[in-house]
C-alpha cells in the first residue's frame, strides 16, 4: 500500500520532495514491516513501533520526536490513500 501511495504522491510534488519522502516511506515500511497486513496495524502496534524508533538504543532507525511526527504524518497519508 505504501508503494502505491508513493507512486501517486510523487506525481504531485517536486523532485526534491520526492527524494525526502522516499526516505520516510522506506523507514515507515521497515518500521511497520513490509509483510504486515493492514488489519494487524492497531494504534497500540504503532505506538510501540514509534516508541521503539524514538527511545530504543537498538533500533536501526533512531529518530527524533519531531521526525517521528513527520513519519506519522506520512503513515496517515498512506492509510487515507488505501
């Protein structure tokens, strides 16, 4: 679903924005899991995943709180699209 949204989204924005958002989409896919079914993605699941990338020292993608908000915004857009 994320890749379909990205294909739709990148037709509407500048190339520089595409590059930035592409990185965010990659992190969102890795964070949620590319094989995770949308029905399995609950608010509790997402809260755990966001806490993991913000607070965990072992997370592959350690991010700031403000960047996590940006990722959440992308995730909302993807779900609204799908």
